[in-house]
C-alpha cells in the first residue's frame, strides 16, 4: 500500500501545482479559447459530451450485470472463466467512473465556483458553495473527470498506449474550455481526479488478483501483459 499512497501523493501534488499555475490565467485563456475560429468551436461542441458520466455508467453497469448473470449460468462451462474476466473488466470501469462521479459532484457542491459564463458578473474566482446550482459548479470539471477515469482505466489496462489515452482525455478536457463550460484549472483538476480513481481501483483489484497483479515495485500491472520496462 505504500506505493499507492506515494503515487496518490504525486497526483495530488501535480493537481495542486497545475491548478495554481492555471488559476492566474484562467480568465484570459477561457476568453481566448472561446474566441477561436468557428469551425474549431463547432468541432469541440460536437465531441465535448463524450465526457459525460451518464452513458459510461449506464453502459458499463448494464453490461457488467449481463456478464455476471451469464457467468453464473455457465458456472461449469469452459467459457465461465472468460465471462468472469469480462465481468471484472466492466466492474472495474463502472467503479472507477462511478467513484469519480461521486467525488467530482461532491467537490462541485462544496466549492461552488462560478462558471465562465458568469465571468463578467462575478469574476473568475467567485465561490458560492452549497447552492446545488449548475452555474456554480465549475470546479472541478465533471466531463474532464469522466474522461480522466474512462481513459485512465484504459491507461492502467494497456499501459503501452498511455500517451494515446492521455491525449484523448486531454482533448475532451480542452473542449470544455473551448465551449465555455470550464476554466483550464477546472479541467486540470478533473482530469487528475479521474486518473486517480482509475489508479486506486487498479490497486484494489490487484489485491484480489482481478485483472491486475503487483509487479516487483508494488505497482498494479495487467495480468495478461508482460512486465513494463
């Protein structure tokens, strides 16, 4: 567990540093992003809702239930082991994404940062906690947390393509700034929060030898992959 706490500490530190770096530039970066050419803004509006928790949770949850029921029905079949692996895979995604959703919405409610559309009226640093109003739930970005958890899970499962998955999560995060829904610091916090949940459940699953195993350094590594170099 020492490796988990050390890694969590690094993610927390990275979040803190990135938020502190972006915060002074949030207003100008937000305005410039929204002023990009129309084609870029339209493209980002088209892709931004890929980073919603709802479709991720519904799809993985439903498929996990189907896989679990199927595995129970095939308990004596040669396919049972494969079905159980699929169920654990879907469960990993569901728990990772679901936990990220709970955490990010709790933080939004407690922090209450006004969204960029209220920039002229309230500024970029206005905090109105405990309202439950979507206009005051900018920090952290929920779409970014969803993308961070979704692609973070893929990153943990297929580490050789980590750059690709990080890039895809970043595309969704940046789109939230371009469409005027969030500030850059909101996105940075959301992405790293989602990534942390993917890492946390990989550690948990590795304890039970589900999908992951601990390598010699104590890091959760996919069971069916060769050790990383």
